[in-house]
C-alpha cells in the first residue's frame, strides 16, 4: 500500500481534497462514492474510519453533510462466489448508523470474474449504473430504461 501512496505524494487524502477543490471550480459536488476493496474487508472499525474521512471531507471542502450523500458499494456477492461477501452484511450496514446520509449500492446479481474478488466489465458497468440511478433518485429523478432520467412523480 505504501507504493500506491507514493503515487499521491504519500498523502492520498490530500490528493483527493486537491482534486475535489479543482472540481468545485467547475461545478458542485453532489455526492461521494466509495467502494471498499478486499484488503481490509473484515475490519470492524471500517465504518468509523469512513465516517472520519467523510467528516474531514465535509470540513475541508466546506460541504454540508445533509446535502452530500455517501454512496457505498457492496463487494462481490455470495451468489457470485465473492470471498469477501460477509463485508456486505457484517460491516457495510453499520455505515448507515454512522453517516445519516449514507446509502448502500447492492452488488446482488452483478457479474464477476473467476478470481472471486473482482467484477467483470459488464459487472462494473452495472454497478456504476446503480450508483448513478441512486444519485438521480437522491436528486429528485427516476430512471426510465427507455427515456433515461425523468422527474420523479410526487
């Protein structure tokens, strides 16, 4: 992991903040996406660690937590023979107790590669679609497979 950190001058968090500040110059941040890797999928303190990062991002980027949802994706499911599937039921749901504006993006039915860890290209696209549909919903839209985003019915 230290070699990966070197790609970000040894401070991945600061790199994230710097990139977000550049994004803010061109628009607004509507939400934060996170997808846990398998490296610490049994860490019971994961929700607390994510909450700390989320809180720091809100402060460092001058964002309001009530307006900025956190969308967290599940790991490869049990049905797809994901070896870390327990994260989806044992740890990830606790994030909802830590961050009121958190939402879990299901990986159920999302196809994976034979390695038991990763989603295949079709699966990655589907998971990305699920993130987008949830974000549209949070912004007051529904997603129609034929029409695309449409205003949600009141």
